[in-house]
C-alpha cells in the first residue's frame, strides 16, 4: 500500500469489481522454507472473502490452511513521463492500481472447490468472443475427478483491504489531464480512463 493517503481509495465495491475484472493475483506466505508466492485466479465471494486454487504440488499448498496470508491484485498501470507536465522540475513516476488483501486462509472441501471452478469458468467463458461457453460437464466424470485431485481450493477471510489507486491525485487537474492523455497515447488507456473517472 502506498504511504501517501492521497492514493487510497476505500470504496469496497470498487475493489471487489477490480478483483472480478482482473481475475488473477498473487498469494504470499512465509513458509518454513522461506517466503513463497503463488500466482492464481482469484474469485471474490462478495461477502468479504476471496477464493483460489493451487496445484497440489505448489510450494504454498501444504502451508496455507490456518495461516494468515497476503493476496495482491494488480490493475492497470503505466509509466508517467515528466515531459507530460507543464510544471518544471518533475521526475518520472508510475501510476498504478493495486489491492492488498490480508487474512486467515482455510482449505475448502471438494464441493467448495467444484463450486469455485464452476464460478471461475462461467465468469471467464462468458467473456470469450465466440462460440458456446465451455462448461465443467464437458469433462468425463473420471477426467474431472483426476484433474480435481491435482489441485487444492482455499478461501481467505479478508480482514484487511489495502487498496492503492495512484492516479496523480497529488497533481493539479490540468496536469492530471495531460498525464491521462499521455498514458492513453502511449498505450495505457485503462489507467488513463481510471484517472478521468475516479479523480475529481
């Protein structure tokens, strides 16, 4: 979380929407073997928890149950050039959106894991461009059991939400507008749009 309070955006619905839109994040935990990170699809339950699954062989899989972990979801980002400012004596920076979530983790049972996989595949299949969506029932029962045996589902009860929306809030409105234009022109329209829509 960025230490500058100007970059905090404590709109919980916005944070949940970002998790759903991005759909992917990192889980961090210190294990007996040292700090480890896992990259995984994330699903917000909408009631203060996030769910995810890992390969059974992942370095975190045997340590997460009962532990307090950190999840990070990164949203849009982009390099900000000093050339975009009208004011002199500026330096480069980076605008970005990120959410840190912290809380205890529990292992899900097989029914919970199956529901998570259904929710994830349904959400993301609906976003694909062409054809009928893929569904879990297209797997044979044996193949489904085999694949599910290789993964473990987890749920984190989120006790701390730490969002950072660094969108040039510390700059005057005219400077922010130039930065948003520069970001869009350099191939970062998503962060430019957030600057225009979220910062008064």
